C-alpha cells in the first residue's frame, strides 16, 4: 500500500489555502487545454482549404499538439517543483493565450503550425500543474473529491472538444476556435493570479537540463514513430529513425537519472512497489482508454452508415460513465482504499471491453453496445481519481510536480500507444489502401468480405485492450497481497 508522506506546503503567509478557488483555477485551465486538443479535428478540412495546406502540413497541425505536450510535461513537472507551481501555471496560461491569438491570425500553414506548437508548450505547463495544485490545496478526505471533480471536467472537455470545434467553425469559421481562447484564457489567467497562493520553492535544487533534452528526444522519437507508423508504414525510414533515436535516448535517459545527484525524475518515485505498480496501471489503462472510442466511431461510420455526429452520439456513453463515476470515486476514497477502487475500475473497464467484443457487429444492437461503453466509461472514472490521489498523497510537496508529470506523461503516451496498436490490429486484415484510409478517419465503403475482416480485426484489437486492463487488475491484486504480507 502507498504510504502517505504528505507535508504541509510552505506558504509565504500563514493563512490556510483556499481550496475551492484553486480547484476552479485548475478546472478552467484543464478545460481550455483539453478542448483545444480535439476541437480542431472536425475543422481540419476547413483549415487545410483556407491555408492551402499540404496533407503533411494538415496532419502535423493536428498531431503537433499531442506530440509536443507529451514530451514537455515531464520537464515542466520537475520545473514546477523547483520554480514554483503558481509561476509555471500562470506562464503556461499566458503562453497558451498568446499562441491562440497567433493561431487565429496565421496566414499560412507553417505559421499556424509554429503557433500550434507554442500553444502545446503552454498546455503542457498547465497539464503538469493542475493535479499538483489541487493536491497542495486540499488535505485529508477532501482531496479525492477535488481530484474527482477535476477529472470530470477534463473528461467533459475532451468529449465536447469536437462538438465545440465543429459548431464554432460552422458559424464563425475555424479562426474563431482560437479567438475564443483569448477572452476565456485571459479570464482564467486573472482568476488564477488572484486564487493561486504564493508558495516557496526549493530553489537550491538545479534543473537537469541534460535529462530534459534526453527526455525530449526519447519521448519525441517514440511518439513520432507510433503516430506515423500506421499511415506511413512501420518500416518506413522516418518511422525507423524515430524509433531508434527514441529508444537510444530513453535508454540514455534512464542511465543518467540513476547516476545524477539531482535528476529530472527521482528514481525514488519507483522505489515503492505500490507506487511503481500505480504508474504501470496508468499506462495500461491509458492504452485501453482512448482507442475504443476511435475504433467504435470508425466502425459505426463504416458498418452503421452514420456520419461523424451520429457516431459521436453512439460513443457518448463512455463520457457519461466517466462523468458519473469520477466524482463518486473521489468521494469514496475517504472510506475505501484507493488500490481497491483502482482494481475495481480496471476490472469494470475490462468487462466493458469484453462486452464490445460480443456486441460490436454490422447488425449492432445499440442498447447493448451503449451499455458496454457505459460500463467501460464507469470503469475509467472509478480508476482515474483514486489512482491520481494515491500517487500524489504518497509523495512530499516538493515532489508532487514531477510525480504528476510522470503520471501525465505515461497517460499521454498510453493514448498514443493504444490508438496506434488498435488501428494496426483492427485494419491488419484489410487491403493497404483501406488501411491508410482508416488512419485518416474514414474507411468509406467496404465489401462484405472486407467488412467481415474489419469486424474480426476490431474484436482482436478490443481483446488486446481488455487484456491490458486485466493485466492491471492482476498487478494490483499482487501488490495488495504483498502489502498485506509485509504488514
């Protein structure tokens, strides 16, 4: 079991932290950044047409946000512990707002891509701090509830992103997606400036620049290879180079972190077996989390003849389950051990994915499919908050930034791995042309034979994801048994 070693934050004034204003600040930042992660997906054809972007440029305008934010979160988590969470969070919001204005006024695709990268840098600074700020502000049993609310807001923002982006682009044009960030972001920045407490940082510690560069190269290479492997071929030169560079850089990163006196990632974070398993479970569930939504939406468009809006409505039960379960699970952490809730969440998610294997077919039963997706979403919601709470409670205040940074990095990496793995398995039986179309978000019309092959591929992919959740359950049960034996 994770042993809590929470230390009271060092404040520049003796007054108690005002938790709820801090939570609102974190929710505002998370909502803005998560909405922008997906809002542009439905408006990408408008952007490409307006700026005369090449297919490669259009793809990178969309992918750069996830890629850059993923490779930056780890370093920003550590920097927050050294420089101070308030400073870095406010800086991230300011960069995000300025970059959004730049995106809105971009005249060419390369300029938009440049500001999109800058926007992702600001978002990474926000992502790295939200949970840590809330953890500093809430103590005792209230922390689980607060993190549950934050998880609920993040889930809602992720789901509403494409709907907001599509509606705004249809009424005011794609530039309005970014322009709306400016007043909303300024409002969030002003509120956060007033709400977030000044906190002293351990300035005697130094930032590990070499470790940061190695993490950039390692994560960047691996995420690039996973993102490009499907559409361009897993053996294409660019993908192979990215994979090799990423693997070598990550290996060098691990070696340097174990030998440096002030590393970017403290190896002690993984010394506690329970915390190490909690991190592994984050990765396993994240692999399973995002991919089914993409897969089911694609299947419903191909087999069910639905448009993107209709497919989005069919997968809405996942978001509903997360919205209902996340705050409830957060409140339950006051009465039920976090590891038990995490195990239950992974088990429910595995059952939901198993249900999809039985009910995802060309003659799909909407009610049974919706029930499976709802169960899957409930499982995710039950897992996320207790897992986050357990990790942050088990470290001191001075390490919460990097502890949350590791968790967020594993989460984003899991999303990328899961999506790439799922689409590769599901489309493996299809002709090469259909495989490439799937990575573009549309398979078009399939023959009966190809549809049957795609259905079978989807079942294999869902089975693989369910196995990831089941492995997490087994690891969690094993570490709980070990903890009881030690006691």
